[in-house]
C-alpha cells in the first residue's frame, strides 16, 4: 500500500447531497457526525463544497430537476472521487418507483461505488459503507 | 351551543348571504368540517364573507380535482373549530376561477400550485408566473389531470421511456 | 563543520521547515482532538496513535488529489495565493525563538534582527490581503463575500493586535522577539527575588494584554466565534470555496503554520517563550507552552456561537480597541515606574 | 437592480440546507434586498402515484413523504381513510398513535434545535443536543423497530402494541429528555452569543402571520393561537391536559422558545399517555383489497412544523380518486420571505431554519424553475457575471 493510498483511505472528506430524499436518510447521515457515532474517528469530515470532498454521499430518488445539479456537483469534485448511495431510494427509487418525476436510482445519473441499503439505513451502516468503500476501492 | 350547531349556523349564514339558489351543495358531515359548493362567479363574494364576517382568516390550502367532467377547485379555509371547504367548478375549455389572493394573501403560492399542476387559471392573481413548473416542461401538460397516467406522462415529457426499464 | 552547514540544518530540518511542518500538523491534531473531546466526541482515532497522523494523512491526500482551476478564475492570482499563504507564516516562524542547534540551552532564533516583531505583524497583515485576493480571484460569489468579510474583519482586529503586541516590546525596550523573551526571563527572575507592587500591576496589565491578544488571534486564525469569513453554513467555506487538491493542501498547511505562529507569538510575548527552569531544554518548554496555547484557543473556539460581521465590527471598535489602548497606556506608565 | 446589488444563490446544495432547495437572494453588501424561493427540487409526484396504488400500498408512500414527520403524515392519511370508511378505531390504538406522534415531535424539535445551533456556528451545542436526541431515537426504536419511518399507524389502528413491562424504562427516558431540554432552554435563553444572533432577527408580526396564513410553531412564535390539537382535536387530544405555548416576539428566539417548551410539553403528554392507556385490541380489520365507499374527507393534524392537511376523495374503488397533501412548510414560505427581507446574509441560515423547513414535504406537488437566464440580464458587473457563468458549469 503506497503512502498516497494510505492517506486516501484514512482521510475521506464527505459531501452530503440530498437528491430528493425524504430527509430520513439525511438526518441519519447527520447523526453519523454526532457524539454517539462520530465519523471523525475515521478521519471523515463533512465538507460544504464539492471541491474539498472525496466521497459524495447521495440520498434520495433523484427527481427530474435535481438530475443536472447532481451531475454538476459530481463534476466539480476533484479526482479521485467516489459516490456512496445511501438508502433504498438512491439505490433503485425505492417506494417511489413508478412516479413520473423520479430517476429511480443515483446510478442512472452518476457512477456509484457503494450502496448502503435501508429505509433509512442506520448511522452505523452509513459509516460501515464509507469505510468498506475505502478499504475496497481498488486499493 | 355545541360545536356542530355553531358550524351549522356558519353554513346557514353563508347560504343566506349568497342566496339559496346559488349554494349548490352544503353539508356538515361532522363537527368542525363543512363542504359548500358555489358557482365560480360567487366565489369571491363567499370568500370575502367568510374572511371578514365569519373570521375564517386562515387558508390551509387549495386543492384541484379533475372530476372527469370538469375541474373542481376546493379552498380549505379554517378558523378555530371549523374547517370549511369551499368548492367551485370550472370547465376544461375555460379553466378560469377568480383569484382569492386579494382576500387571503396567504393563498398566493397555492394558486400558483394549482395553476401549474391542474391548469386552473386564477384570474387577477398579482404574480401569476410559471413559477413552479420548469421551463422545459411542455405547455399544456398538467400532470395531475386524469388524461395522463405515469407512463404516458413520461413519454410525453421526455419523448421516450424514462427511468427504470420495464 | 562550518557555520554555514549548521545554519542550513537549522533552516531546513530543525528548528526549520521539517520540524515546523510536523509541529504544525501536531498542533492541528491537538486542536481537533481537544475540540472533539469538548464536544463530547472522540475525534481522530484510527490514524496512528489516537489519530495523531490524521492531519498528515489529510495533507498527503490533498497533495495527491486533482487540482482544479475554475475556468473563470484569475489564474495567476488563484495560483499565487496558496503559495503565499503557505510561505508567509512559515517565514514569520523563523524569527520565533525556539531552539538553537549550536548550544542546547540557547534559544536564539534562526534569523534574529532588531525589529523582527514588526516584520511578523506586517506579515500577518499581508496575509489577510492575500486571503482577500485569493477569495476574489476564485470568481465565486461565496469566495467574494468571504474575501470581503476577511478584509472587514482585519480592520477590526488588526489594530488591537498590533497595540497589544507592542506592550511587551515597550517594557523590553526592543522590537526583537528574542530580546523580549530575554527581558521576560530576567525581569521574572528579578520579580521572584524581590516582589513589588508595580511588578504585580505590570503582571496584571500584561495578562489583560494577553487576553486581548488571544481574542485577536482567534479572529486572525478564523476560528469561532470569528470564523465569519469562512462560515460553513452561510457562505460555504468563504474564500477557500474554490480551492482543491494541492492548493488546498497548501492553504491547510498555511493555516496550521498560522496556528503555530499564533501560539508561538503568544508564548514569546507573554509567557517567556521557550525559556524555563534549567535541566529541561528550551524545545520542550516551547512545545509544552504552545500546546497549552493551542488548548486555550481551541477551548475558546468551541464555547461560542459565530458572531455576525456587523456585531463583530462594532464590538471590536467599542470594546477591544479602547481596551487595547488603555492597556498600552498603562504599560507605558508602569514602564516609567519600574 | 443597482450596481451594488448582486445575487447569491443558496441551494440546492448548500451546507445550511440539508435538503435540495434554491433560494435566490439579491444582496446589497451584506443586506438582503429580495428573496425568490424556487421550490420543486424534491418533487417526486407522490399525489399522482397515490392515485394508482391501493390504500394499503399508499400507507408506505405517504410515510415517506417526509422522513422526519412520517408519523404525522401517516396519522393524517389513516384518519382520512377511516373517516370515509366510517370506521371507529380501538381506544388503545389512539393512545399509541398519540404516543408515537409526541415522541416524533420531541425528536423533530430537538433535531431542529441542534440544526439551528449549527446554523449560527455553535457546533458544540449542536453536538450536545444531538447526543441527547439519541435517547428519543432509542425510545422510538424500542417502540417501533426503526429510528425513522416507524410504520406504526395503519388503517384501522396501529400495527404494533407497546408492552407494559417497558413503561418504567420509557418513563425514565422521558424524564431524561425533559430534564435535558430544560437545561437547553436555560442555555438558549441566557447564552449571550445565541441571544445576539437570535433575538430580534427575522421578525414577523402577529398581523402578518395571520395575513400570510402562517402555521404551527412559526405562527405561535408570533402570538397566533393556532394549534390543531386545540382547534380541531383529533385522536384523544381533547382529553389530554396540555398547554399551548405562544410567544409574542415573532423572531428566531421566540421560535426557539416555543419549540423547546413544546418539546417538554410533548414529554409530559407521553408520560400521561403511558399512565392512562386503556387495555384492548389495537386494530380493526382492513384488507389490502378492501374498497372504500364514495366520499370525501379532510384530515387535519398538528405535525411538528404546523398544520398538516390531507384531503381524500374516494369513488368507491380500492384506490383513492384524488389525494392531496399540503405540508406546513409551504404555508410558511411566504412568511419566511417576509422575515428575510432587510436582514443580513449571515442571518439567512438561521432565519430559514427558523421555520424548520421541510422541503421534501413541500415539494411533492411542486416543480422547479431554474430560470437562470433571467439573472444574466439583471447582472451588470463583469466579475459577478463571471461568477454566475461559473456556477452554470
């Protein structure tokens, strides 16, 4: 494992993007920051701007209008970049399949590296998803 | 006086004000709920009466329903102990209703919402833009109307099957 | 061994660039860890012992990341700003007395000259100008607002910062940090030998000065409650919003150098610098004292909510500036007595 | 538009908004001149979807209108359907619904309080509040099996019972919550930096709140006595002794005080429910293919963010003919625009957060307007123009 790889797996900076989620996933992502779960133990920090981030945590079923924004935010991230789809909606549209205004899954818009199922997944699961992604993302 | 009697009184007073022949339908199914239907020409009068005289100062929302024969617009007005739904009908080919934003300032966004999704045009609305609908959304496609189902809507808007492949 | 070789080692390795870089990363870890513990969290844990390598990993990762320059940014300025923000505090650190290589018990700085305090203060001010330019050149609206705020903030805290830093210099009768530290050591020894009322008064005055200084440093470091120029929830990351990859790494390192510089200045001006009782060498004292200073800074920064820019400005002009002026006047009066 | 003004877009991806939303602010230096909300980034087309699903399927989609007020939406939905059915649900299930609803109120208000602290840059308070919020999350998990989206109410009652052996533990946890909330009330009402940022910021007068039909805590913070639990009692709220809190300031601080007081009141309601819950069955039968007779119903529920209305029109099928949801946030958007005008950029996040916006609720029926092109013409300054063009990329 090279030094750079080591550094990357130890320092995932996240950006959280809500692509039309029902908020349940989002509050669980935020809960992962708080004292009981404390994602900073793994060196992960939530950043506000895509330029600073390595991993994008996306929740939601991607409604029609957010599609371009999602792409744009993804393109603004510096390489190498990873995407974690959090929640059933982000994976397949979940309960919103067959709604006229949703994309049914983040992977229809941008490449996804890890999926965290659940409606909503617990904060532990989100942490686990991020850590597993880093441990296995070709390193 | 019980709440139910009070509610009945309110509806009676409204009927008196509008005139019996113009109240097409008036029910008080249970306490704190009432449904009244008036012709759309009398809507403003009824709304003003309810706002000024009956103290229904709060507009909860506006619902539009595609009944199959015409469009029905339901104004949900509320005060303590009564939620009154004021209905008007308007035909497909001339889907205009008077705007109640002058009486109820809080109705501005709701009227724009029904304008977008059902194609109900509130006349004299102070700021009636295509605020909510996207620019690329085709003109004249109102997704909540019964003529569209999810599949045909997607086909019409995107020109192809969109999203999950069946 | 020529003198030149010793100086080269001093500049490059110890107590020069290498030491300062690792020390800056250490201070960043201390800051994060303290803040996390005060917020009931654990903070970095799995990277090295108790996460001590976390800042190192962050910097390495940022250095390896793609470097994006927005199409509409002013390329030259955008490139220049991180380099300057990285270099300025590093340069300023060379005049801080830490540890000399020629003698284990000496703490003569790498580059000392009469008036180096002025240079440090000047560099601190220049840095804000470059922050302003950096934010402006990124052509992002958040960047512009952040830059504007940074400049506004500078107007508020730069004056008390300078005034308070001068007061130990007045007592020492020198503008050299090294001389100020020497004066502190000797006068403290004198005071212990023969306590006097003016001595106590002077101590209290300088303590007030140190308090003002800490507040100004919080603003200088853009730490809460003065992180107005990079307020995450308001204007994303303010002037840093567009930087990524190597440039961001430089900005980070620059910020951490600034933290070290702030702690070192606080130590040198008010806490007797790296001097301490005999069998322990200056470097240990330096590390211990600056760690305490970082602790104080991070402790204060988690205790408050962020100020609004107008509140901060009016507050600084209403209370901080007059207090700093009074403090300096008191020091001048006392210097006549002693 | 004058030379000095320029436009700051907030959203749809912005740290202050945990949800995708777009507000366009015209600012003059640090002062906000005008605000234009663009809602619709979260529009999923739920109302249309509900018309093609059966009543039982709709339970789940209605729950996911919003993950924070999921129980409020489900309660409103089940009430609507039960009213059209003419079904009287068992007494015990009403108590359980109220219990979960009030727990959800505690969870939502604490969440909001933490986020509000985060918005004014007070992260320490945010972490402390969210740490204590985990107590109510645990409690909800024990009661329902999930931390969010509890799936408790169903048509005809509730899906799960709560067991008596756990009541002492529930009581203890509620006591903890009450005590911690009291502590935070003290912090919020006395800590100087919070007062500086919250008092007198984003003021709405009582007259404006009534005129713009503000709802829920936002209205109550302006002194409007409007609470569905009192105005139009549902379930067993007419039996529960509880107090409605109002403040007169209409600013962010009043919003905080109203919500914190409500949190403590909700804890008391939960304890009352535990003390008074009757024994009995918990649900009536309603099969997935059951038809609902022709009729219509309006259901009002006091969700955490204010008055929530569901309207159902049935035509005797096993699917609704028309279903309409209006979440409280849409009712408060006009109010928040009034609040923001003339304020500072720095106050935007806290004022926006002040109404506790929940756009995933709001946007089920709204589309987006990007309308970027308009901004181009309005923007004279070359550099700012660059900024916008960059934003487009």
